[in-house]
């Protein structure tokens, strides 16, 4: 069991079990940039690390029009249709 610290108002940390990770990542990974400043810098670095460890993974990138609102339904549907995994990144 791993202790994960949650930034919400959790006065007593809850023990959570991390889902086992596969040895090899296969499929289509999509990055969603929520359009906060420097989010693309974070995604660039994660993509670089991902490609170096899992060269067979297909990488796609998407971006929200603005970080102030949820992703439009059409964008979420496209990501769902074209992805096996999604990594959402934000930064400031």
C-alpha cells in the first residue's frame, strides 16, 4: 500500500493502492495541454521521456482552447476515440 498525498482537505491521509503498471506501454497515448502557461514545456519533456522508454507508442497531442473552461465535447469525443491512454498536463 502506498501513501498518496491529496491536495484537497484530507486531514487524515487515506491509504490507496496504486494500479499495477504494465512492463511495456503499447498503443496510442494522447497528451492534453489545458493551455496554461508552460504546459507545453511539461508535455514536451514527458513526451521525450515516454518516447525514449517506449518507442513503439504512438503519441498524439491535443489542446483545450482555454484553461478556464472544460474541454469542448467534440474535443473530448475525439480524444476518447483516438486514444488508449491520456495524460493531461498543466503548469504555471
